[in-house]
């Protein structure tokens, strides 16, 4: 789809940034990467706000098409459609991929993101909030575990962008102080995804020389 300078990728080392980085490696796309320093507020600068008015990473610019795309789920869907990489073979499978992708965007990301905030970023602490988000996060692990007891991957028997989207969040269970011992199917799936060379390359490529751990979750969206 692109030459080396045709695709620009704006990211930071967060689960949402990692999603797109992994897909780019899966698809073997050439791109130019811009690492935003979230602590410094790069995401709120006028140049970036012209790409994503919401001031969140990730975002891409397809320079050849003259098109900017923000929100990680939209980016994954766009790139999959444009390249054919991980594109579902049938409409039924495509609907399944999209519904599980939206399940991650609307459920997994917000719940786990809030848990991270109250565990690692809050200055005051809030036991009630931590308990709430722990309970909700484990409920979502249970939903995924039940699904994975029926299917090799989240949406179908085939690896998809829905797996990429959920993986970058669900792999953070230790950082979130969650016990996932009861979820053997999730553990199996996490190991399978983590072993993929493109996943390993995507996670590595998304790490800037200087990381900002205090804002890995809280300052990001999309």
C-alpha cells in the first residue's frame, strides 16, 4: 500500500499504541514513526491536533491517500481493509471481528485503564474505585476466557485484529495486580499471541529510547 514515506505513525508505548505497531509488523508495511512524549504534552500540540482533534495516540496519516485516521480500532480496520492483512474471509467472520474489537474498545480498555490509574497514578488512593475496577476487569477476563474455551482466537478460529487489540491490554495483568490463574484459556491465548514474531517486533518497535511510565495508560486513548 505504501512506500517508506507514505505512511506516518504517531504513537507512544501504551496498549493502544502497541496495537497499531503490531499490525504494521504483521502486514510488513513500511512507515515513518513519530514517538510522542505524553508527559511533555506532544499530543496536545497544534500540529498533532490537526491529525487527531482529541489529542490522543495512536494516529496514522496515509500520505498517499491524503487521509488521517485516529482511534486504534479504526486504524486497525482501515489498515486491514487496505492491505488485506488479517482481513476476514466472510461477512459473518468480519462481523465477529468487529464486535470483539468493539468489546475491547468499549470494555477492556476503559476498565483496565481506570484500574491502572487508581493503582499507579492516583495521588490520593481510592480503595472503592480499585475494588470496582478489579472486579470489572476480572469479569472481562472471564468473558474472554469463556469465549476462548470455544475458539482458538477471540473472533473465530483465525487470528485477527480483535486479538491484537485485546492482547495489548490483557497482557498487563501483572502490572494491574490481577490473578488470572483461573483463566487458563486466556493464558494459553496470551502465550500463542506473544510467541508471534511480528508481535514481538511490534512491541519492541513501539518502545522509544526514552519511556514515560507514569503516563503509559492514563494519558492515552483510542
